C-alpha cells in the first residue's frame, strides 16, 4: 500500500513537472508548427537566470519572473529575426534551433561554469506533509498545483479571451485572419514569447527538484518531445494529460521493470504512435 | 548552364576543404617537454574537467612550468566526453603536437577508447581520473599508469568499516547505472557482506535521470543505512531530494568517494551533513604537504580541492618524480616508462603512494564524514586505512581470475 | 570543360592523403570525414529526397558496428562473414523499423525514429553482458581485404575511399534513376503521386531500407576505424549530429552531406584545438548558414556562383 501511494504521488509530481517543462513547447509547436528544439536550452537558461536573481535578491517569485523575462527577450529576438522567415521550412528550423541550443548551452557553461547548483526551495514550501502513512515533500505538491494553474490559465487564454480567439483564427486559417485585419505576425511573436516565458519559468520552478547543471537542456528536451507528441501535438489538453501519463509510466515502469528503465518511455511511445500517429489527443495538422 | 554551375560549386567546395585542412607548421624538434592534457571542457562533465585543469595548472605554476631544468609546454585538448573525439584528440596530441607524455583522460570509457592507440603509439599516459578497473587488472596496458585508485579501491575498506565499526547489518545501495557505479557498489558489497553485513536492496538509477523521487520511494525503510554511489551532479541532486523526503534523519547515508566530493560539496547544504564516505583524499588531511596544497588551491581558485583537482595534481607529481629519475631525458621512452612504473611518492597531499606492478597506486584510504568546520562543509577524517591496494586483502591472482566487478558480480545473495 | 575541372579538383582532393601531405593525423581525419559522408549520404536519402526527417539514424551505424564487434571479438568469426551478416541483419531491422515508423509522418515519424534510437541506446547501455555497457568493447580488429592489412592510416584511407566512391556512385545512380524521381515526387507532391498511381508508402519504405543499408556500411567502417565501440555511438546527440551534417550541407543535393560532414568534423576536431568555445562556434555557423543559405551550403554556394556569373561582365568568357 505504501509503495503504491508514494509512487502515485511521485507520478503526479513528475507529471506536473513535465507539464511545466513542455507547456511552452506544446504551445509553440501546436500554434506555430515550429518544432523549437532550443526548448531545453531555454528551460536551462531560465533556470540559471532565476538562480542568479534568487541568490542576489532572495525572492523566488522575482526569480521566476526574471527567468521568464530573460527567455522572452531571447526568444522574441530569435523569432523576430530568424524564425519568422522560416515558416514551413522544417529542416531550416531544425538546423537553426539546434544551432541556437548549442550557443545557449555553451554560453551558460561559460557564464555559470559547470558546477551543478541546486535551486533552494522557497521557505514557505519546505518540509514534508503527511499523506496517509507517507511523508511527501510539500514543494512537489506545489508543483502539481502550479501545473494545474498554468494549464488553467492557458486554457482560459485560448478559449475565453479575444486574443485567444485571434490566435486560434490565425492558426486555423492565416489568410482569412489577415483578411479580417488581425495582425498575425505580431500575434505569432506574442505566442512564441509566451512559449518562451513558460520555458524559462518552468526552468526556475523545476530547479528545486532538478537542480541546474550543464546537460540539463539535453536531458529535458527528449522528455518534452515525448510528452507533447504522445499527448498530441497541437493540443494543450493533450500535453497536460500526456505529462501525467508519462509521469505514471516513468515512475511505475522503472520501479516495477528496472531492466527496461531506459526504454520505459519510448516503448509505449512507439506503440501509441504506430497505432495512432497523431497522439492521444492530437488533431490532424494539415 | 546548370551542369556548369554544379561543377563550379563542387570546385569551390573542394577549395574550401583544402583551405580548412591545410596543416599548421609542424613544430621543429625543440627543447621543452611537451605535455599533452586530455580533459573535458564542454558538456555535462565540464566541471570535473575544469577542476582537473586547475589542478594541473597549479602544479605547473608552482614549478614555473619547469621540471628538472626543462621547460614544460602544456597542450590542452577538449574531448567533449565523446570516445571518438578522445581518440582524435589523442592522435592530434601525439602526431601533430608530438607530445612526450599525456595526462588524462577524465572518463573511463575515454581511456578504453584510446587504449589500443596508446599501445600502438607507445605514448606514456598518466590517468588522473579514469577509473576503468581492468586497465590495471585484466587488460593491463604497459604504457598506462594511474595516479589515483580504481573505483572499488576506497570502497573495500568502507564496506569493512560499515560492518565492523558502524555495526550496520542491513544496507540498501543506490548507484549511478554505469561502470563506475557498478564497480564501486560491488567493492562495497563484497567486503560488507564478508564482514557479516547484508545488502538487502540494490537500485540503479540512470545517469541522466530526471528525478530521484521514484527511487527514494522504493528504498526499504527498515535498513540501517543507504549507500549512495553517485558521480558529478547526481550526488548533489540525490542528497537534496533524500532530505526533502524527510529520510535523512531516519536512515543515515553512506557515500562513495564522489558522492560528497569537495568539488560539489561546496554547493551542498545541510542535506550532506553526517554522510560517511571513503576516498583516497580529503582536504582535511593533516599533513604539511596537504595543508600547503589546500591553501594554494584556495588562493588560486577559491575552493577546496576535490577528486579531480587532486588527481591531476598527483599525476603531475608522478611525472615530476619519473623525470627526476631519468634526469629529464623523457625522450628515452623505455627508461622513462620504467621510472614511471617505479613511482614512490613519500610525501604529497594524499600521503605515501607506491605503484603496484599493474600500474595502480597503493595508497591510504580515509574514512571521512561530512561536518561543518568554520561554517564550511568539509570531509573530516575518521579513520585511515594505510597502504590499500586495488586488490584489498585478496590474493591478486585469485582476484584477477574472477570476473571484473559488474552490476551482477559479486552476486547479491541477500536481496529481499 | 568545367565538369572535367571539377572532377579533377575532386580527384586531387581525395588523393591528397596518399602523398603523406600532412601527416597521419590528417589522413585519419580524412578517413573519418569519408565515413561520416557515407553516413550523411544515407540519411540524405530519407531527409533530402523523401522529406522524412529522422532523429534516429545513429541506430544503423550503431547496430552494424556492435554486430561486427560482437561477432568478431566474442564469437571469433571472420571479417567477411561478420561484415555480410551485420549488413544483412541491420537491413532487415531497417525493414522492420520502416514498417513502424512510416505509420506516421512529420513530427510523428521523427519521434518514432527518435524512440527507436533511444531504445537501442538503452539496450546497448544496459545489456552489459552482451555489449560491455558503457565501457564498450575494446580490442576490435580491422579486416584485411585481399590480404592487405589496414593498420596503417594510409592503407585504411585507401580502403575507405574505395568504399566511399562505391557508395557515392551507387547513391548517385539511385538518385538519378526513376526511383529517385519518385522519391522526390513523394517529398514534394505526395497526393499527386498517389493520383498518378505510385505507391507512395512503398517508395518511402524502400528509401528507408536503403538509408538503413548505407548507414550500416558506414557503421562497419566506423568500427573498423576506431577499433572500439560504445553506446555513445547510438546516442541522440549522434543522431542529431548526422542530421545537422545533412541539413547544413544541403539536404536533397548529392554533395551537400559530404560538405556538411566535412564542416562538422573539421570544426569539432581541428578548430577545437584553437578555439575553446568551438561548440558555440558550431552553433553560430549553423545559424549563419540558415540566415544566408537556408537550403544549405551547397545550394547556397551554387546560388552565389550563379549570382556572380549573372553580374559578371559579358566580355569574360571561355573559362
């Protein structure tokens, strides 16, 4: 009983973490059809910036804002001057986003040196809480809550606001949206910046669990890809559900089948994609 | 028209390639001792690589880049932690830079990747870190000498200490799932069980695992201690999360040498307090040589020396002693290699070191405990096991006849 | 005239290493560039000619290399047998992977290839008794075709060159054949190809299998060259690297992957000796290529050359 309880809690926490990691990627890919392979680097850069701000000012909230802001500035520049001209050119996008990932990760190594640094948990969220017979870290529960908050906020934005409607219009039919006077280019830059902000904030929020170290970007990128593709590219609900599914599969998989630890994510993914190529919730992108 | 432009683009491409491949001027046969240094400067292992570089640079700086009257030219190569690049860089050092001796590499698989080439090119190599056990056991390379111990070397005494001194009976192990982690755990398990202990659980976590939560959730709660063998960032991450789950106060943690290495200890907090580990070095060794060394490292780099810094510095000490024995004539490879294999450091930061006949050091192993001294986390010395060899107290021939330590050898017979 | 010049230039370049031009180091580098070029050419069949981006191409290199390593060192079999067996088994695996991967397209295809690559990487890493785990397999030997030992760098280069010219010739033939045109058709206009009666899936699957085969050839040369194999060869980083070689050089061209392979290898190995932040430089080079030559180096150079000639003075002629 103990085992199932604690691993279920771990799965939820991991799912929340994965959603914070992949929400930005899902947004950018789903709405702009850009596979942003620099996503892991954005995540790591946000975490490093947040760490520096946290050490300087001591405020976790400020660190999150700083991390998000730093990545927004970076992402905005990249989108405006580089990615915008590459719409539809998948190979060029792959090349440039990977190239940018190299630049960012090497720059981080240069600036912060290679020592791994833990991000301290904010004072209010330290310690454990008793759930049944197990003691579970409060911060991990907070991560789940944050994931729900972010998911809820994004859903509200997309479904209930005018901007969200304009974005969805731009995605569904760019020409018509332009014809209606919607400035699609500006919206897309805004969407990219939002995705970048989520990546940066995600890095800071995940920092207390993952720590910040060189190689964080290459460790996290495949996970983000798995979550988004399995859940269904283009669907925020898919990314949300996908995160928790992956959280459960990963946690229980490596506990029950330790010999398959390295493949525990990828075997189900191959099966799901082979049977349902658009993922669990994906729309067929034309 | 089309075929013309196609062939022109081919020609331009050719010219570009030639320009790129144009060799630099080969250095003429000159006086300095050319020391090649293989380290990692990019990627996840870059922190260790940097610390190695710091150790070696300090060694050379202290001697004004002069050994036995000859100038030393240091040529550093970044292997990026990839076996293919390690081989290329080694070839570059040997063929292009014409180095006399190499210090490096960092990782075990890098050393294995260049094993054949070192043999073929007959290049003396002193490893400051690569712990691949078989290179000084079953697959000895006559040009390879290690300046530090093997993976299991410090953990044999730790197993005995845990059973006899700490009197623990039931221990769970968790380790990085790669050769280093396997060898460390096997060494600990063997002596711990021989002295009456039982390893009741063995967990293996991938090197790049996202989160240790699910592993911590699996650790049996009725054990006396958890032996956590991690390298690099993972020790820091595991201990932090272990503490967050509230386990630190309930089940004590034993560490491998790298779990609480000074290189990452400086970034840890209370979660590392009280962790008992074993290693061939700690910054708290009380000897004049070490106190000088620690002071120098702190002055240059602002932190205590750890595994990597010490390893590279020690490799330098080996080089110096061997050079003295051949009067600086490093060109006489045979004599130099023979001298290197006879290395006997009477005093150094690590204490007395003698190389065994396989090219591996016999050295002191310190049982250490993490404590706070003057507000800083350090590895205090609890006990010293002198003159520990890679074979512990076992007969070398029998040891070598048995298989190399892996995840499943020695077999764990007490798992529950 | 120009074609002859180009061929002569190419031949001179490829023959350079034979003249002891710059020492063993550069001969070895040239061998590695050719091996990477074959590997990149194989991926180009998928990426450039069929429009299917794969992030798991390291799997063919790796599996073929491991098979050869295991069969020669553990099973003690001869080189010719192991080479043929390794090629055959890897190609069969490519057939199977193709069946799975081609169920999806676009990002789904990318992810399946990535997943397959990671699965095999995990197997190589974890199955220590078979593969040696992360320590890998050491002490692997090179073959001696027709009794010629390949230990000397120049001899190995000659062998690699021969294989490369074969591979290049055959791939060039394939690309200019009707099948090659079909492949390009499925890349550009899959629905029209279908309407014209072509079996788009079969064309893609054939390209997939051929890409796997040539990738295996590169794998054989790789393990012969290094005398060592470890799981790094199957890593995602490696798959990404070969993809970057193809794209940066120019996907869909014959010479693009070769140039891309040379670019990446020279930057990694030669430039890194002079520039500490070579990884950042590599990233900058990629970004520059995308900005100035978004289709890759070869098409970019071609366009630049055409542009130059278009603005050249009319009197200049007879080059």
